[in-house]
């Protein structure tokens, strides 16, 4: 049997350090929590090279007496826990007494500190767990801790660190969360010599959210507060219209500590039930206050996981506060009237796009995808009852002059190109099915089109004589008869796959649409880091995305199929996937982007469509035998033979 030995001190210190200090962000978190517990009202964090080579945290707290400095760097030494009963009601952020000892074991650590009772400060230097210096030093009241060369003597830990920019963004995310948890403290974050965050410390949570997460995010929030028994909830939640495709913008703080709580998240989602689309998640910055004895924070060294002695009051308090906030603050959206300068702007953009010789197309607000072709002359009497183009517009009062037509879409044409008259225009089926959502729809009162519908390019793949259109069920499923089979088509799934295949086929050779107004998307620090690392992949998929700084990216171009209204959700969804699937290869990441664009661009279940549009869509799909599943794996059509139908009715 192997002999049991007591490990040397430097070995078990390295093991313990690995539990507490996983990366530079972990060290910054521990130092910030110590500064907050010291009563600081102003804290400055400075890092270089992602915090790997340099970290400095300065506060104006109470400081540490000289006789206690050595003990501060001893494992399990703390001023916050005095006996076993103290663990039943922990009211400080730190309590384990492991942070400074763990950090000093894997770096060169230096501390400058002075208390209000001391006339001169103290400088203490520790290198990889060994004391090097303790001496007098001039410094203000408070504490400054400087960490250099983190993990330089622990290559096993160093090799798992990410790029400097990724580590720096993780540190930034930690600072953001702690700044939100304590809006009464002024936080300053300096990254490679550049200040990227400064909060005023005015104890205004909404102002702090704007400083940390951006003004656009803060403007989407509504106040939320309430009490349920011993639990108090206060903070802000987002309006349903500003939801996101993931939970990365949900911030919960329990007794001033940032935590991940499934109870709070479930209560928040339940409060938004029937107010938000499926697959969307609300945003929040919520502070939950309850008795310290009702929370167990001694669950994990990172202290981001907690347990409640009774989760029901917490769930009820969050749910009730959010429901009341939504009832009070979720006001209906406002209709924005066109600007008086719309005609002037249209003239300017028309001139510019004409000069550009037709390379790009400018985007416009999202419109009805299917409203593109008017077929009066080609419809049979039975078909006319289903054709929306036959509906007559409401007559205007005689004394009211007709409003001028103002188009927000500008399609570039070569100077020599002749623009056909309105009665000569007709869109092909490809344009009907795979056009941009920004495509200008035909007017309801347009003259009848006499041209024959365009058939699939390869007649051998589709025999129109064997096809008969029947109708549409539930505004979702197209029903038709083809080759002696009854065919049911999921129009959203089928159209999504068509767009996806088109994007893949034209990857790298696409003509994007330039946005009249660039779209700025605010992301979490993890999402921002993932997107900035993969900007080349995003841009190769038909976007023009740039790093806008402070957790945002700006989109100047996007694929023609995508509506600008959907851009924030698409970018946030792509960013979330990048964070979850960091190790996937490039072509898989491209597929995510194509999936997101196709899903957002495709017609949705419940959208209205005319008989002509649905019939030609079915013909288009049946002429493409390779399309049988949507990008998510769902079937796009189901078939039933005549014999199977007769068997169900007992005829055979």
C-alpha cells in the first residue's frame, strides 16, 4: 500500500489557488469583494494584457493595520468570520479567507495600505507564496493591491488561458456585475491604459445600468419593486418588446451579491408569460433582499451559487413585483409619423445610389413578405374570392387630397437602364419566394398583369399537369395534390430551407444591402468578446460588422433577405451561440449564421398570403426535390397517397 505523506506547503497552496483563482477575472473579483467589504466608496481597477501580466485594484476603504498584513496572506485567515455561528448569517461578500493567499501563491503580489489611525502606510511584497519585503510607504487611506505575472510559474494553469482580449473581456464582465450590485460605489476600469468604465456612485441603479450596459439598454427598462413576506425586490426589468434570444442580460443580486439563481429566472419568465414570444427572454437588473440567515452562500468557492432555505417566498416576490411592473409600465407602442423631410431624403439617396451603378440596395422597414404580385387577369372566378388584390380600398372623402406616395426603399439602377412602366412590371417566382423583406410590394390598385406565371426552370423536375392547388390550413400549411398524392407543406419550414440553401450557395459572393441607419447592438461582455473574435466569419456571411467599443458592435450591411428590424435579435442570437459553442470550427459557425438569417427572413406561420402566392410557392418547392427538411431538422412537407386516404375512410 502506498505511503500517505503530508503534501508540502507550496503544493497544497497551488491546489487551493486553482479552486479560487481560475483566471485573472477570478482574482479581480476577489479583490473587488475585499474592497467593498472594507467600506470603500471609490474603487479603481487597472489591467494589462488581459490581467495576465498586471492587475491593480485601488480603494479608499478602511485599510489594514500593519500587524495584520501578514495574516491577511495566510490561508483561511479573515476578519469576517469569528465563530461557527457566523456561517449561519454571512453578510459580507468574502468570508473564506482564501483570496489573498491563493493569489499570492501564483503571482507576484504587492500591497500598499494605510488605516485612518496610521500616520504612514505599509508596503508588503510576496512572490509565489514567499514573503520578500515589509516596509514603510507613503500612501493614502485605503488599500492598493498589485498582481504581476499571474500563473507565470504554473504552466499547467497558464496554457488554459484564452487570448488577452478574451481574458480582458471576462475581467470587464466581472467589474460590470459588481458595479451593478453596488451603485452607491464609484467604479473606474482602465484596460491597457484606456478607461472603459466610470460610474458616478450616486446610488442610482438606473443611471448605473446606463453607464455599465449602455443608454439604449437603460431606456428599455421599467421600474420594478415589491415585497412578499420577508423578501423585498427592487430594480428594473425590460419591456416585452426589448426581449432577447438568451438570458445573458438577466442580472440578479441577492443581498448585494451577484448570483445565478434558477428561482429568480423562473419567476421572471413566468411573469412575462403571454407577454413575450416563445424563445425570447426578458432582461432585468433586480436586487433581492432577505434575511442573511435565509441564504446559504457557502456552496462553491466562486460564491456565485447560493441556496435559499425556502425558495417559494423568493419566487413569489419576484413574480409579483415583475407582474405589477409590467401592468404599470408596459405601455402600447407609438406610431411614428414620417418626417417632413422624407421626400428630400429619398431624392438624396436616389441620386447617390444611381451614381453607385447598382452595386447595393438600401434597406427599408419590414413589410408583408408575400405582398408582391397582383394577378387579376390570370385568376379564375373561383380564385378571385381568395385573391387579396381584388379587395377594393376604402374610398377617400372627396375633399381630402390623396397623400403623396413616399418610398423609403431605393433600388440602385445603372444610369442607362430604362425603368419600365407600372403596367409592364412583373416579378418572377424567385423574386416572390426569395426576395428581401424590404422589397416594395405592388399597389393594391395596380393594373392587371397579363403575363403568364413563370414556371420552374427545369420542366423535367415538375409536371404542372399533375399538380392541383387545394388551399391553406390554419394560415400555416399549404394543401395541394401532386402526382396522385395529397401534399401538406409547412410554408415557414420550407421557405426557411430555401433561404438557407441560397445563403450557403452564394456564400462569399453575395451583394449585401447597405443600411440607411446603421444598427448598434449592445451585448454582454462574453458575447462581445465572442463576436469581436469572429468578426471575419460574420462579415463573410454577408454582414459588415465593426467593433463599436464598450460592449457594442455596429452593423452597416446585412444580407438582402434579412429585415433591419430583426438585426439586433439575429446578432444577439449568433453571439449567444458563439459563447456556448466556442470550440466549433469555422464552417459550423457559418451554418449558425445562415440558420439565424434564414429563420428570421422566412415567412411566419399565420402570415396572410394570396392563392396565387401560395400556389406558386408550392410549385417552387415541389420542383426542388432536395428540400425535404428545414435547417432545424423538421420536415417541410408530408405526403398521403390516395390509397392511404381511402384506407382511413374504410373504402378499401
